[in-house]
C-alpha cells in the first residue's frame, strides 16, 4: 500500500513539474515574408504575424520572445524545442497536421499567379505548360504546384525565400510566380519593384476538394501536439482580440480589407 501511495505521489509530482503556466512563450517567424513578417534594420522581427502573436501574449499576460528561423527548418526546429510556437503565415493543411497541431486560423488567403502586366497567363495547365514558374520551397504554393503542375510540363523553379523569387521575376529568369496573394500584394505589387506586375488570372482558394486539401483551412499558429494547453490558451486569446477590436486595429495597419474570411 505504501509503495502504491509513493508511486502515485511521484506521478503527481512529475505531472506538476511538467505542467506549464505559459507565462513565457518563444515564437518563431521567418523575417523575410512581407508584410507578414520582416526583419528590421536592428535585427528585430516585425509584421502582421508578429503583431498578432504579440497581441495574443499581451492578452495572456505572457512574455513573448522571438526566434528567426529559415522556412525550410520551421517544423523540425519546433519539434526539437528551439521555440514553442510558429507565427509565420503557416497554412493549416492535412499534411502538416500529421506532425504538428494548430490554433484556429487568424487569417485566410488565396494563391495567385503574378506576372508582367498584360500577361495572358492563367493558373492552369493549359496556360503554364512550358513556362518557368517560381515558388518558395516548402510553402503551400510549392506543394500545390508540385502536385498539380510539375509533372505536366510546367518548369517549377524553387527558391529558399520569396524575395529571391521576385528578384528573378524582375530579371526575366522566370515567367511568373505562384504565391500567397496577400503576400504578393503587400510584399511586391505595391512596391516600386512590382510596378510592372499584376495578378494573372483569378485567385485560387481551391476549385475542388483536392485543391482545397492542399491549400488548407487558413493560417494558424503551429505548436507541438503535446502542448494542447498552449493551443487552448492561444485560441482563447485569439477569440478575445477578435472580440475587443485589437485584431481589427492590427489588420487595418497592413490590409485595407478583411482577410479573416468566413
């Protein structure tokens, strides 16, 4: 009996030690995906992703710290406990949910093709066969193009950062880029470098069930599956900033229209 009581006490103590108050949260972002996340001259990270996460921390009365992480290594670094959560415009997809958990979405965005103004290109196979299309490696745009286009005559060119895609587009080394529409608008088309470019064809949320499965359910904050308590706290905070107007204040700073969706 004494041994059983001792074992129970040890298990309770272990659970108590492992439980977290989440009064300190280490967030990761890329710092190279404007206007969602960028790197300031002083090395700090800024942008919509960052402001939303900071607002969640303020609502939770938690201290937020930031880690810059290359996009390709985001999920592996989260799993190795380099940080606690990813706020880097990561779409909630079935494939990613096999590895990590997500909060509720904090925005939703379609994919879009960006090319020279007046281009006859459209985001479909008939239009893109034989063309060089740039994507950022590991993004939903990359996954989509790799699944539906790469084996059907479209020359897919992958880059580590989206800003590198825009540089090659401007230099004429690729014909177009397939990209998050909001990122393209705020990070390129409204900048001087994007003055001669525009969206080509319609924007795509998913034209059928197969495409929707790849594009995902919106953008959320990724956390480790074992940290469901952190997910729940972040979701509660997200509901609060949506209700008290903080979310809209942040959104208006970056976008003139609603980006949350239904």
